[in-house]
């Protein structure tokens, strides 16, 4: 079975209709998933219905109290722009907390069932740093989930694979000082946020950044998986793999310049399967509505 963690509350993070990171992204994905011919293989979970630990406790492990207070105050005060790109609406703080909760629940689900899970969440998280939100992101969903996973019995090493077209500067900053977490990012460079140079390898050689120029397609990506990504992941031998699943590297995406096709993500998932460990996907970017829906479907097809 395929486990999807989703709540209509994620639609209540209101960024305004012109904003690319809008509720329409999730509406497109969920509509497409409910229409696939293997829909009977999907189990839908409300994040709040899954037993798990105190979400706020884990958020506070990685985000400063001052930042969380200011973020909540902005939401409670009616919202506004945290920065020119990152919107806070009245429900944004609670919805961002729910996104973290969904990722923690996803960790529990994949470890308990041995089956794949996908946290269909927003706002995304891989640009959020300890004391600041940026790049549409408010809380470090995946980084928090990785630290939570390490508290569980039998989990000694967690790998994060970030195939969003933008470098996950926030995730990297929140995990690079932990030798039990390996972070790998394939990303367009130069591009927002301007980080992710190959020379940065983390405090324990636990970071692999693969910056690539624009216009790369599946041939380039597959070569990177074959020669760099998979050898390092297999050497690390993770007990859990968390994928920061962004889909803005597709050719149709309006915010980047890569040339992947939705079906290429099926290949990426097949690479992940060779690690023979539990896998949790968590949604990051991707702003062409049809391309993101088709890409999520392709990502999950190998697990049917």
C-alpha cells in the first residue's frame, strides 16, 4: 500500500492567487491521485489522526523560540509578508506546524508498516533556517523529521535526498553538524538561494551538493545518480531515507530552467528502492500544476 498524509487544512495557508506556491498545487495533486487506476492501493491519512510525539517539542529543537514567536504573532495579527517571497496568512503558523506533524507521522508510518509514505504538505520547508523563513518556507519539515527519526529505536542513520531544483539551504544548515544525517542535493546553479556549492561538504563530510547548470535533462541526472548519489547513499547505509520531493526541475516549471519530464521521477524512485530501507517523501516545490501532479504519480508508481 501507499500511504498519503494530507489535510484540507494545508489549503488554508493563503499566499494569494498570483503566488506560485498556492493551494492549487495540492488540489491538482490530490485530484490526480484520486483518479489513478491504482487508487485502491492508496491509504489517505489525516496527520492529526496518526499517533506521534509532541510536534512543538521537535520544532523547538531546530528553530529559535524568538523566530517561532514572531511567526505566530504575524499570523495572529492577520498575516503579511515575512519577506518579499514568503507569505504569512492568519492560518499559516498552524498549517506549518501541521506540515511538520505530517512529516513526523510519515516517519512513524514507514517504520511501522514497511511501506512508502508521501507527506503532501505545504508550506514547503527546505529553505527555512533556524531563525528565519524564506523561499516560500516557514519550518524545516524534513530536517525536523530526520532528527525525530534518530530518536527512535533502530534508527542510527538518516539520509535526506533533495531533488528540488533549488538548493535546500535550510535543510543543509539544520543537519550538517550531525554525522548521523547525510544530506544530498541536486540543484540548478546559479539559482535561488545562491547556496549549494560543491565544495561545501558539511562538518562530517555528510553533505553532497551537486550543482548543475540550467537545461539539464534525465541523461545528466541519471549520470549523477549512477556515479555520485547512489554510491554515497549506499556507503552511508541509511536506516531511513527522506526525500525532499520538489518538482520544479520539470521542463514546464515557470520558476527554473531544467528539462526533466514527469516520468523521470519514476526512475529516481527506482534508484531509491535499491537502498532497501524505509522511504518517506515530503513535498517541496513544483509550480506547474499539471507537471507536479504527473510527477507525484510517477514518483509513486514503482511502489504499487
